[in-house]
């Protein structure tokens, strides 16, 4: 399900066509994800491939927890952090008001 969530993020952000590896690279090229999040996403993709295609691979609880945490981090980065950053930039670009804030 986490892999499906990653696929949905790719589709939502316009990183379509090809396999998940290419879609993740497209997200990186588009600067939607970067650095550790890109690496982590590829790690999850590889784990998902192993789990789906290699009957000798055992996915343990720690792997599942890692996948869930990656899914949460990806969603937070792409949707929550981006929205908060955009709101911050908009406030900073607005003319100053007389209201005090810290």
C-alpha cells in the first residue's frame, strides 16, 4: 500500500510513464523530492520489488515500519511542507502590516 501511495504521489505531481524508478527520478528532476527522500524512496521501491517478485524474501516488521515512515515523510514533504513554505513565502512577500508578530 505504501508503494501505491508513492505511485499516487508521482501521478498527482505529473511524474508519469515508465516504472516507479523513472517516476521517482522525474520527481527529483522536478525538485519535488531531493536527497535523502529520493534515496529512501528508491530503497522502498527496491524492497517492494523484492517482496513482490522474490518468494524467498521475507519482509519483517522493521521493513514494514520503514515503509510506513517513508510514506508519511513523503506525504509530509510533498504536501504539508510545500503548503507551509508557500504560505510563508506569500506572507513575506506581502506588504508589511502594523500588526506585531514574532
